[in-house]
């Protein structure tokens, strides 16, 4: 009798241990419990990926520069500012004037706009230059010389437009301060003048600061979305930083790990391959999930009810599910692209939990069988 009780106690202990079965994450059923159709939910929404959903997710546009900074050129290059180096050419109609001789009827005056915003021109005195257009400055100098020189004609050239410049630093080949063209200089033009980035476009973050406004986009976004390639203004600051993108994959895969983007794009199929694919013994083919935050505008296209989660500009947590039991999933996985900091999770198949159960109670069953054999002897 004691031996029977002992074998029973071993089995009970083994079964008690099953309450703490090891797991690598939620099952597909757990994640789907809060489906997008059951909105509102306080946590996240779930969307099954089909061709339509894949196209909507692919419409994501990084428009940070376009939204924060003016796209149009301001024509700031026509203005004179403090620190600018100017060349003022003055002609007179007669000989032996203030600025002319028998040999030359023209004199060049090189000057720099001082800290008060003025320049000195002989016989015209100190003339305000900062903050006005070159043509206005030319007329002002000419008018100041009308009753002193012989029919003066004035030309003003900007030799060094120090006041109309911007700064670029960071992971560029030639950082420094550079002038902005009179015709306008866009961000890509400025980066090219600095020798370009030291790293691939998909690993280079461009941060732009204008006054108290700051925004950042990947360098490749300046190519993909031309509206981000805005015109620079005086005293803008650009910072190029090496920021490799990555995604995380875990769950019922051959290898759980964080993976860096080694190319411009990585599809879901490529991401699963990098982790060795789905684990044959544990994975639920119908439970492949991708976790990411989407802009409200994108999430609204997935389901209008997401408006209940927040206002415009709000980032909505979205869980995408791909069911690999359906043949079309393999085609969709080939063009559904991952983004930086995406999380890819493969759920465990329910039978995998049974396998864990059997492995845990196996030693107890063996021990109980041994006791029964001894008892029968």
C-alpha cells in the first residue's frame, strides 16, 4: 500500500510541475483574443495580412522634414548679413573724380559687414547693409554718392556670403560650414558638398535643427520621398549619424536573435530565413506575428475603428498576423517589408505544449513504473 501511495505522490509532483510549463511567448490564440473587430481595446489591434493590408502597410511615408520645415526656397541668398564679404565697384563718368583717374574710371572697394550691420564706403560714410537685398544696398550707396561723385554707377558683389550659410557635422567626409546658394540649396545638395555619408544610406540618420524645431529621417528617405529634400535656410544645422536598423525575432524559430538590416530592405520571408525558419517541432504556421507602431492615418485604413484609440498623430500599436497554412502567405511574405525595431514572433503550436508536458512528467512516470515493478515483485 505504501508503495502505491509513493508512486501516486511522484505522479502528483510531476503534474504539479506542469502548472509552470516553460514558454517562449503567447500562443496564437492568446494574441488573437483581442481582435481588431472587438475594438475598442486599450492595448493593441490585430490585423490579418492579405494583399490589401500589405499594400496599406507599404504606404508608410517618412515625411518628418516635409512636415517640420518649409519646402520652398526663401531666396535668402539675395540678402546681405553680418560677416559677409562684399566688393563694391564704383564708376564715374568723368576723369579725375573721387573714384576715377585718367587711366581708370572705376574703383573697387572690398569691405566686410561689421557687427552693427554696416559697411564703410569712402565719401558715403557708414551705410547699413545687413538685412537688405543686394540691389537695395547698391541703390543706397549710389544715392549717397550722387552729389559727391561724377554720375556714379555702383555694383555690389557678395564675395563671401558668411551670413547665408549652414553647418553639417557628424558622419560625413568633409564636415563644416558652407554657403547656401542664391538659387537655393537642398539637403541632398548640401550633403553632397560635404562629401556624402561615410555609411550606407539605409544606415545613416539625418537630423536637421532649425531654431527650436528638430526632425530626423533616414538618408534614403530623401531619395524615396522628394518632399523631404527641403531647402536649407541660414543657420540650419545638419547632423549625420550612423544608426544601423534592426529587428528582433523570437518564439518558435530555430534561432532567437536581434538582426541588423544588411540591405536597404528586408522582407518578412528574408527575416524568417535569417532566424533559420520556423521550428518544425514547435511552430504554429498559422501564428506568425509582426508587432509595430503605425501612424493613425495608416491604422485607420486597416480599420476605421482605430479612431477610438487616439487623435491624429497618435501611434497605434498594431499586430500583423500571417497564416502560413495558406499558400498565398508565402507570396505576401516576399514583399511585406520590415522596418526598424519591428518585432517578429512565431507562436508555439498547441501540440508543442503537449510535448513539453510529456517531457516533464516522463521522469516521474518512469520512477512510478519502477516502483510498481518492485511492488509486483
